[in-house]
C-alpha cells in the first residue's frame, strides 16, 4: 500500500459541485442568470466578449425598446438592486437601449456580488466536456465542462464548469443578405459598404449616410426603425435617398392592433407605410438577392425579380435581415435543435413566428431548454434561434427556471412565474425580419 492509496479521492460528481457555473454573455439575460445564482448561493463566472457589459445593447443604444420598464427588469436582479436603494424607472415608459444599460444593466453588473465574477474582453471559442468529444458517452454527465476562452491578450485557456448557460445572443451573427442563406457572393468586395442592423443614423453614424443612396434590406422591425431614421435624415441632408428592398411580394411586418400593449411597436408599421405612400421611401419588393459587386464607389445588388435578373445600385446597404445563433463554439456539445428555426426542439413549436407573437409564447423553462448535454442551456435571444419574437421578460423566466434546476430545486424550476403583455402579431417571415420586441 502506498501513500497514494491512502489519499482520499474526490469523485467526479463531488468535484462537479465545487465548480462554478459559466455564463456566456454579460447582457441583460446573462446578468439576470448571475443574479439568480447569487440568490441561490452558487458560484459563477461571466465571460463577456465586449469591453463592457451589454456590449451589443450599447451598439444599438439609440433605439427605443417596445417594452416598458415594467417588463424589462428581472425580479431577482430587482431584489438585489433595491437592497442598495435602487428604484425602478417609470414602469410604463419604454427606454432606449442606452437607458436600459445606464439605469439598470450597469448598476446590476456593479453589485459587489456580481462585479468580481465578470470578465470582459474574453471570447468563448469552444465548449466541451473535459477529455471528451461529443462521441464519448461513458461518464459524460459526471464530467466537468471545459469552456475554452481567449483573453484580450490572446491567451487561450480552458475553464472547468459544473454547468454552462449560453446567453451570448445573436446580434453579432446576422443573417446573410443572400436569399439563399449562404454568404452573399461578392460580399468581400462590398463589405466596406455594408452596415449591421440598427445603425445610429441620426447620431454616431450620421456622416456615413448623409447625402448618400441608402438601401435597407429586410422586412422586420429593425429595418422599420432604420427606415424612419433615414427619412428624417433625408429631410435634413440634401442628396440622401432611402430605398427599402425586400424579397417578398408584400411587406409582412407587424399589425397595428389596438390591443397591442407595446404601443411603440404597434405604431411602427403604420408610420413606415405612410412614408412609403408619401414617396419618402422607395419600396422594391420581390427582390431575391443572389450576388453583389462593386461599381466604382457604389454597390450593385443583383437578384431575381419578376422572373428576371435585375440589378439595384446604391451607396450603402443596411443588413436588417435578422439574426441567427452562432453554433460554431458548440460543435462538441450534444444539442437537440429544431431543424428549421435552430431553437431547442421542445421550445421551437412554442415560438414559431408563423403562429406566435411575442405575447402568445407560453412561459417556459429548463424542460423546454434541455439538451442531451446535461447541465448545458442556451437562453435568451439565442434560444429562439432564427425566430424574431423574443421578449426580455421571457428570457428572465428562462434563467429563473434554469438556475433553480441547477440548484436542485425542481419544484421551483417547473413552476411558471411569468405574465406577458398582450401583443399584436409580429412579423410572420422570420427570414426577412429583425427582432421585434
């Protein structure tokens, strides 16, 4: 018998319980997960690729949300904040993205229980099980996760975790401009002339658009917001023209239902329609983009329209075609995703944009978000795959249930604790839309 034989050995299961939960993304949903884990007394670490928390929200911070404050604050986060004297802003007012960050997300991230656990400038480049690729089964559930990260200095390391909550969102992975879904032919040649969804047309990015021909591609709410800003810019800056290019034969965006509690969203569609009728926006419908090319200082989009190959020349293209989940980092994780919208299979029928609006999605939690990989969850906008009908309130309910499951509280995890606002019908063409709520 050796000294090694006499040394107490920690089982994999015991070790698992000593490891932190890794949260990917320090946006509103990721930080809500952190708040729930604080209340549960469970250790965690948050990896944020941006230099600051809520980096994606900050990039479209000039845009006003459709939901009012009363639907934008996670209950656990609110409890932690109110212990420090924080007060909820006007419950019935809808803030901008910047206001959401400054008045809620940043104070939450600064709490003593959360701030030390956030690592910004850290990119997650892979998730797996320690010593296992996706093909190995024996002992898999008891093995810790290995989350591979790249720091701002370029260092790469693996971080062990008991569970992983992927709240990384979809803003950084837009859909292609090509109607086929593949990368647009010629994209590398025109990349300098393409901007992501929701540019700050009247502020930070004004000089990029002023006096130029601008084409917005996409039929969702992100497109509508940008179009209205461009109409205002065209009134102020001579030579600015606005074109709206969609692949459908008609615009399918949002109803202006009087029963929609999200008033800003209900009014958006009618405002764009009036701008089209006035001639402030040139609508080009039924245009299926197949390739692009440079023509001097301009861009030419080539596509099918009315059975013919046609082209459209412009100076700037705004890609408002919606978003998709980046699944590359999850290649070694066993996922069960719907083959159409790329959401967890049990969640997909509940969020199908052909059937549901934001407010008709039933509350759901760990069961609908469960994958064959025990202890791994995709939450927030990324959990909706390519469906554009996500509400922050829905994401908060997701992480409440998931963190309860991680804590072993299956009773709480199974309960539904969410009442959504009544909303009209969101865009029923997920491939052409942006997020709507």
